[in-house]
């Protein structure tokens, strides 16, 4: 108020002073004018003019004084208002500056000069975000915004910018990386809008906001990775159980049937080998299903003395079973000079080889899978065992090789659709080898095949080689083999033992060699032997005949020596040294079923033919009426048309899975208790914890995991087959179960 009064007094005084000065000037000028006026002769008239002039000047002075007072009052009020507005503006600017400075980001204004920008304003947070000061950024024609964009994000950001301009988008949003002045990389989020355009509509002035999302993005990525890892592990458990337990069901089930049907010692030797292979693989599955052991870097390594031949035999047995009824040839080339007694983790090494070989088997539809091994001396006590696993399969694209050993990695998903797999096998393999001081590498030609090289340091506790032939120079072998992949492998193995090997591939060549030379051994397939038996017998009785057999092949003459393919130096050396494997007949199982049920009707549903054969074969001794089908839709039709006493239903099937099929069966006819009360047993390879409970809630009455256990099968049949249909021909008979 004091300031306003002071302003009024100054303005009013100034106005009065100016008015007085003007009036005084006018008066003086008027007096001069009167004095010089020639016709003013009458003094009276002059006095009258003079008096009138004074009165007028007084009036003018008074009016001007009032006007000055009013002007001063108005001006003082305007000045006060202007002061208030200016103060408020300054306060608002200060507040805005404070807000902008404290925002967790950067506010900017720029002119758009496509494809780049020139900053006309940017808040001081730019230094922390980019490393550049305001002076370096604002109105600097030499600074190019896109120069600090990460090269990998530049093209995408330019495309987004062009799209926003072309479509006149109201707002522009993008996430991208920038490279700070010091070289550090930051993720930023931009949101901006056009505030002024050129006459043609092209953006001219852009205002927006940048914020640092590096930490937020890292947390988001970590969260997504954790979620993916959790989901992948859950899915992995289910897939692993289903994928591996399904062939295990075939291995153990078919071996069980063969043991029942045939007590011949040689046959049982092969079958027990298969059963041992199944046990080994199931042991590996249990290790893999233990999540604490599949965490890379946490896998326990337990080294000890082991026999290399024993480990290789297990691997060969498992892979042979996987290739049953396949067009793929499995060949093994093992250097006989590798020490047989090594110090390492036999279980983990077996797991590595099975993982990599299994991968080759899975992606090879025709051709071959080759396992080779040789040694490389490190020092007097240590050697590198170098395995090479090659195949003629689908191969791997060069751009995918880098991610091959990552967790849950499944490559070329479109081309490999339908091929089951967890995507974890090679990751586990890499982790195990790293823990044992080894390594794995791969070379591949897409469409032609792959070759994995495994280098594994091992300590040898004995220099004894895994195979050798007594007096090799005094022995000779004639090899008659038409399959070149087998022929090359056999030639390598026999020659590696320092035994002379002569190779023929046709009947004429066989006759020519037998007529010209004497041989101690002849190796050939049974079909070739049967066709050339007379020629071979004429060659002399001292030549030993060795039949090369395929898995499952029946040889009528059991007196002949046999070698199951693939064969390598150790079993060949045993044959050449006339050493036979021994087998104890006590290891065979004796099976006595508890009851028969000739009037009982059973339905088995499974999409895998081998599983159907196994399940049906294991139930045949109960003398039940057994129907089989391969999908849920057919199962529903059969259940509607026949009254079954029990149904064994696989969980995962094409077209309609077991759970959906059970739902349809239960809802088939609410008025018929048959559909509601029909015992349905889940027959599944998914043995993950919680599966049984889930299936029971879905309408199943019972649960049996694969491989089928005969004791459990008997218990389920006893439980659900009506008692009046169970006939016990041999009271108190015991069911023989193998330990």
C-alpha cells in the first residue's frame, strides 16, 4: 500500500509540475503577444484580455491537475498489477523449473529436420541421462540425435518415427538404447507429441519426455526369465517323463514278454542286457528329474574307477533300442588302445553320451549315427578321451549353433514339428562336461548332418587296453558285408586290433577269396550265410563262422557265434580270442499269474503301437477278452458299443487325449450307471508329482505309470475285475516278481 501511495504522489506531482510549466509558458507567450499587438491601442481592452487570459489559464491548470491526479491514480494501480503479475510469473517459472529439475527423466523440445532433430530446449537431467550438457545439446547443429542411438535399435526407431509422421499419430512412444558419452549403454523410454507443423502438415516442433528405464527393464527381463524358467521347468518335467518313460515301457515290457516265452540261455542274455540298459536309463531319468541336479554348476560329480567297456556297452544297448525298427544304421568305432580302467564319473559320462547320441537319433530319419572314441595322451597318468558323434540327419543352421547348448533350446521348430524333446539335454551335457573339466563342440551342415566332438580328461589307473587279440598276426578275418557303413566300421575295428581283414561285398568275391585263401574267421549276416552256406562249408571246417545280427533278429542255428550290430573292438576281440560271455539262468524270472478271467472284457487305449503290444501281452496270461484302439474317439465308440469291465487309457494321444475321452464317457448317459461306474485306469508315462491326483479329479479311477510294473498291474486287475469273474486255477500260487 505504501509503494502504491508513493507511486501516486510521484506521478501526481510530475503531472502538476508539467501542467504548471505549460501554463506559465503560455502566459509569458501571451504577454509578449499582447505587447506586440499593434492594434491594441486601448488600455482597457488590453486589461480585459489580460484578465480573461489569467482566468482561462487557471481553469486549464485546474483541469490538468485533476487529469494528472486521475492518470497518476490509474497508472499507480496498473503498475501495481503489473508488479503482481510479474512476480506471479517469476514464481511460476521458478516452480516449473523446480518440477522439471526433479522429474525422473528429461523434458525436451526440438525442431524436426527429418530424419534428425535439433534441440531448442532440454532439461538439465540430460547430463545424467546422456553424459552431454545442455550447452552441448541445445541449438547445436553438429549434434545428431541418431548418433547416440544404439546401432541395433537405430533402424527400428527410424521406421517408427517415419510411421508416426506418415500417419500423423497424436503421440509417439518408443523404447530404445542410447550410448552415453562415456560409452555406457542405457535403455530409455520416449513419449512425445507434435506441437507445431509446417503448412504441408510435416511436424516442425516436437515436445516430449525421456526417462531412464535401464533398471526397470533389467527387473522386467529378470522377472520374465524367472517366469519362463519356472514354466519351462514344469513343462520339462512333464515332457521328460513322457518322452523317456514311453520307450522304457517298450524296453521293459517286451523284455518281460520275451522272458516268459523263451528260456533259452542266449536269448535271455540279450534280454537281460536290454533290461539292464532300461535300468541304467531309468537311473539317469531320476537324476534329471531332480531339479537340484539339473541346475548348471550344481551337478554333483562323483569320480571312481570304472570299466570303459562296461560303460560303452550300456550306451550301445540303450541306443540300439531307440533305433529299433528304424532305417538308421548305428555304428561304433572305438580305439582298442584306450585304457579300460579309468577314473571318472561313469554315470555322468554315460549320461553325456546318451544325451548327444539320443539327439542324433531323434533328428536322423535315414542314414547313420556314428559313435567313435580315441585317446590323446596328456601325461603319464592322464589321457583325453575324445568322442565324436556324427550323423546324416537334418543338421543345424549356422545362425542357431550359438544357442544350441542353451537351456530348453529347440531349434528350427517348424521343420522339426512333431519331434519330441525337452530342449535341455545338450544344456545338461555342456554343464556336466564343464564340471568334469571337459568340453563339447559341434560342426554342422544344414540338411546333411552334424558332428559333435566331446573332449574329456580322465585319469587311467591301469595301462591295460580295453581290447587286444592274442597273436593277432597269426589270425585272419574274411568280412562279407554289403552294407558299406557296417563294412567300414568292421574293417576299422578288426584292423585296429592288428588282425588282417579281407573284405568282399558280393557272392562272386566270396567264392573267389575262399578258393584262393584260408581264413580263420568269416564275419557275415545270416542271410548271406544261408545263401552261401555250401560255399562256406567247402572252405574248411577250421574257419569259424561269426553271424552279424540286428536287434530282434532270430537266428535258427544257435550253435553259430553271433555278434550283435553295432559291434566294436571289445566283442570282436572276445570272438577272435574264443572268449564267451557267461550267463546265469537264475537271473530269469518265473511268472505265475494269480488268476484268470476268461469272461472279463478289457479295453486298452494308447496311440503308440508298441505300448499296445506290451500292455496286451502282459495281460494275455489272465485269459481276458482284450480290445485295443489308438485314440480317444475310438475308445468312446467302443465303450458305447460294448460293456467293459475295465479300461486302460493313455493320457496323451492325438485327436482326443485321455482326459477329454474320460469326460465324454462319464457324460455319455446320465441314466446309465455303467458309464459313471466303469473303472478307467490312467496308463501314462507322465510320472511327475501331482499327475495322479490331477487324473483322478478328471474322472479316472486309478493310475498306473509306464513302464508297466507286473505287480502293480496284477493288483489293479485284482481290484477292479469283478470277483465273480476271477478264476483261481492254482490256489495260493505266487506271482514271481523279478527283483
